[in-house]
């Protein structure tokens, strides 16, 4: 059913109001978190993700459709140029927000972003749209349809704001993040997080700008996971951290709380890269580093250990390590305590998990065994998380392609 120009005009004004309200709500959440002394990074990620997924694609569609039509009208070319420049300002403000570590500064920047967009939308409503509606040779309904089509196709400008440029990788990423969000809404948030983390790993070398967008989206997706990635060690008080399996004495803390959000993950991965086999460090953060865990799984599957030492509400401490060199499957590993291998490759698949859980339940505190399997036992990991959250350790010793070896343990009391 076709609509009139007046109906298209009202639809555009309504969409501007909704975008402005949603952005203002997210900016207010940053201020509320800072005022309450809570971690503010997740709220900042929400602002950035909304800009990347809703506001900036809308701006790109406007520049390709209604802006050229308005620029052709008398006395509007200058105003259109100024509005296009405001789109660049919004994009730059989002980048600046991602780099702010101080909570008060982040709250102020988020408010400024919301205010800039509100003023920008009001100017479009009061200047651009009435002129287009009044022009006899402009089909506002057709322009609205074209704008919606452009937004749905995920066509975005480059970071310079050149409206003639099309970024295929950004368009594909938008579709992928849309798919991940749909999965999360459908109750498959874990799958959505792993999908997003895989995209991040593929992009982070060549397209760090897009990888940063994925990191922001991943924070939102991770909040939908009811039971996050497994924690390889029990929680403990900051003053008495419980050592993770294999943790060496004197390992350093990596406190990223004073770094800007955009710098934290890169600093953590750089520290991991410098680890020798068997070494680790303790990450100190002001929020649950669940999104980081998905990124480690995407880029370093089977090559890291992750042990939760403290889990909020103000501070999170996680021991991240690089496992010692894997022992060939033909030479079963025996630890200092004589821990046995449990090789389930000869068992029927329907019997394996029962045998593994029976072996785990027989462990004494501090004991463990090495599971040997012919595939990544990730489904088993989720079952352990559901049945024994915080009561087991899980360290990859070897990760395929023919054999997987995982040390499963029961932490000391």
C-alpha cells in the first residue's frame, strides 16, 4: 500500500524522535552508572553499538537519498552540507567515547553525543523535511522507501564520510551482527557470542575499526548469556586469591581499569602473546570480562587457560595463562601427583559423559585427571558449567587435530 507525502513526512519525524530517545536513554545509563559508582563500560558499549547499528546507518541512508534532493532546492545546499558534517561529528564522537577511560569524561561525552544528535534531528525536522514536503517535484514517500532500502541493505560510508564510497566488509559485518542479535533474542546467546567473536578474530588484523565495532556489540550480546563461559577456578576474595591450576608464584597483575575501553583488549592480548609456556598473569578489571573470553576462544582455542579468582561486584580478577607444551597422545602425561589419563575414545559416545562425570565425582579436593578425547569436548564443558559452576577447573593441554587432552580438576576447599 502506497503512502502520501504527508504520511512519509510524519514517519520520518517519528523515526527521528525514536532514535533520539533511544540514544538519550543509553547516554543517561552511562551517567547513572558513574554516579552510582558502578562499572560504566557496558553502558558505554551500548551507546557505541546503538550508534554503529542504528544511528550511523540511518545517517548514511539520508546522505544517499533525501540530502541530494534537499540540496537541489533553493537556499538549502549550505544547510545540507552542515548536516552531513554533523554526521561526521557523530562518528568521530563515537570513536572518542570508546577511548575514554575516566567515567565522568565518558558520561559527559555520551551526553554530548545524544545532544548533538537531538539538535541535528530537530534541524532536519524543522528545516529539511518541511521544504521537501512543500516542493512540488519531490516524492517524499519514494525517498523514504529508498532510504529504508539503503538502511536494510547495510550500506555504510567509510569513516571519512564519503557518501559515494561503499564498504563491503562493513555491510557484511552489519548483516552478521544483525544475525547474531537475532540468535540472542531467540535464546541462543552463546552461539551469537561465538559467531561475533569469530568475526572479531577475522577482522582485528586488517580492519581494527570494524573489530572495535564487534567488541562493542559483543558486550551487549554477552549480557544475554544466562551462564557465561566456564570459569576455571573458584571465586575468592581479593586479599586471598585462589591460585589457578598450574599458576606459578609471583605472576604479575595486569590492571586495565585505568585504560580506555578501546585499549584494554589489545593490552591483554599483547600480554598473553609475551607469555612463555606455563606462564600466566592475573587480569584485573572493573566488569565481567566475558566478551574477552569469547575472543580468546575464537583466536586461541585450546591455547590458553582461564581461571576466575574474583567475580565482582566491583572488581573481577582472572588468571590467564599459556599451557605448558602438550604431551603427545602416544605418551600419556602423568603429573607430579600421578593424576591418571581418562581416555574415552574407545567408549561409545552415549557412555562417555557418564564415565567422565563419575570420575569427577570421585575426585578429592585438589585432585584431577586428564581427559583424552577425539574431538573438542566443548559440549561437556557446558554441562560442567550447568552442574558444577565454580567447582571445577578446565585446562586444555592439547587441542587436536586428532586428540584433545583436557585436565579436569576439583579445586581445593
